[in-house]
C-alpha cells in the first residue's frame, strides 16, 4: 500500500508540475505576443511594465527580455527573480528552462518576431494543483493507515483461524504419552492439508498403539511361559529338600527338572530367534541354500530326538534338478522354520506322521506339509501366527505357541509366503513358498 501510494503521489505530482509548466509556458508566450504586437517598440529600449493583462494563473508574473538581456516588459515591477542570468543562459542554450523559487514555478522560453528573438520568463503559483496534491497526500496517508489497521485485524483474525487446527493438533500431541496412546488428534474437516496430516498422524498412533499392545502382551506371555517351568523347578526342589530321598526318587525328580530346563532353553532360544528375525526385517540374503537338503537335515534331526515320528519327504514332478531348489537365504533360520512345521504336524497327529512334498512352479519353490491330525478351527486359524497363541484343541499338547509366529517371520524375511488350510479332526495342510534363484 505504501509503495503504491508513493507511486500514485509522485506520478500525480509530476503530472501536475508538467501540466502547470506547459500552461505557464503557453501563457508566457501569449503574453509575449500581446505585448510585442501591441506596442511600437524599439528592441533596445525598455517598453513598459504593468499589469494591464487580466491575470489567469494565481500570482502570475512575466518578464520579456531582448537580445541584449534588457527587460522590455515586467508585469510586476517589484518582482525580483533570483538567478535571472542563469535562467537566461539556460533559455538561450536550450530554448527552455524550468526552476522553482519558493512556491513559484518558473518557466523560461524564447519567442521570435521576425529577426528578433526574445526571452520570456513566467512564474506563478499552482495553488489549486498544490492544494489537490496536498489533499491527495492526506487521503493516501489516511487510506494507508486505515488499510494497515484493517489488514492487521484481518490478518490476525484469519491467521488465527487458519492456524487453529495446527495449534489444536500440537496441544493434543503434547497430551499423548506412552500411557495415553488411545488419544487421537482432531482431524478438522479431514480434507485440507492439515486434516490429511492429522489423519496420517492418527493412523500412525493406531499402529503405535497396536504394536505397544502387542509388545506388552508379548512380554506378559513370555514372562508367564518362563515362570511356569521355573516355578515347577522351584517346587520340585523344595519338595525334594524336605527330607532325605532314595536315589531313585532323586533321579526321577532330577529328570523332571531336566525336562523343565530343556523346555526353558528351547523357549529362550525361540524368543531370541523371534527378536533377531523381527529386528532384521525382510532381508536380502546372498547365500545359496538348497531347500531339499534343508528338508532332509530337518527330518534327520527331528527323528533323532523323536524316533516315533514319521516324516515322508517326496519331491513332485516339477523338480527337474537340484539347482531348481536353490533359494537365497539363511540356512539355519530356514531349517528352524521347516523343523517347526514338521514337528507341529507330527505332534498334533495321532499317527505322528507328516507327508512333505516339494516342487518348483513359476520361479517359486513350494513346500507342502500335510498331516491327518487334530486340525485347527476357523477361529484359531486367524490367530495362530500371533506369538503365544495356542489353539483351543492344542492345550493338552506341550508347546509355547511361538513356533508358527517364528516360522511366519522367517518366511517373510525370505520374501516368501505361508498359507494354512485345516479341518478340525481331519488334518492340516501348511504351504510355504519361497522365491527360487533360477
Ligand atoms: P505350539 O505348537 O508350541 O503350540 P505353534 O506356534 O507352533 O505353537 O503353533 C500354534 C498353534 O497352531 C498350536 O498351538 C496349534 O493350535 C496350531 N497348530 C499348528 N500346527 C498345527 C498342526 N499341524 N495341526 C493342528 N494344529 C496346529
């Protein structure tokens, strides 16, 4: 506003000055014509001074000089023009001169009559123009001040309104801590940028809340699973210590304690593996691993500790050569995953047996583990990948409920998929697929 107002003022001032000066110049020339036409004159001689021509411009004064710079005509005998010689010099060299003395605009020009050239100087005050200019200046100052006040109020009001959603979000975010992750930030209308930001933030809070809840239940479950064998060991030891026992009694108590310790070791190993695999996330492994060999090794190890299990491994027709069974991965983790699925199938089947078939289709290696065991109910199927979740019909079997979540994590880390289909009382089919190298 200030820049625009200054520009308007200075353009108007320039225009007024030019306009008035050209008016004064043409008036000066007219006066010169009148004076020089009306009198018989000798160009060397001062003609007269006077105010016989009706005044048109406020406080106008004129002066006519001959080629010797003698004054021929002076409209106001008391008029003393400062720097007259300077002005005459300018007029003689440029034909025109402009200057300002006090409130007077002074113009100088030449006027020719035949062979004589005269210098005509006019001066007047542009009272009207200056008054208008002053009024314009005052109006612009007032308009600027009023605009400043209005813009300040409007800016304060609208910026407050525009920033309110942000300050609401900030206020709410400050309230949110680890114990109040259920709180959500206001989403406003949900359509503008701030609404979208708040929505995204709420989604992130939702994910945080879920993962905190999962972590909490994981810790609670893990401590529970660790405490059970420890309490059992503690109880057995206390009973054992109450009196002297026979060697057989000590032996049987110690073997039971040993079982509990094995279970503890197994559990802590799995917990460590879960922590490791979930920290790694989907990885890009560089080592070639042959899946068929993993299957044979897993079978051998399981059979060593569970001689009653039957694990039948059969390649299907799609296996052309052993090279087609190579994946990039971690041999140890893949063996853990395969063993878990095999052991589960045998554990949850009355005949303790599982049929494992493997093949390669569309650059994916597929492993299918089929058993005729207790099966998994539809409700349990959705949850068996959650850590520590155990099927309702599996409670009578030993286990901690973290095997499948570990398998799921390992397969995901190898960019593979796991699918389970099952019918209660009939059997379960677990399908693992992993990207083949060739
Ligand atoms: P665990 O076997 O120690 O209970 P898992 O994580 O390996 O833990 O399995 C989770 C649950 O999935 C088991 O408790 C069981 O209910 C179900 N499950 C897994 N595999 C089978 C299977 N082959 N047959 C029937 N149920 C199974």
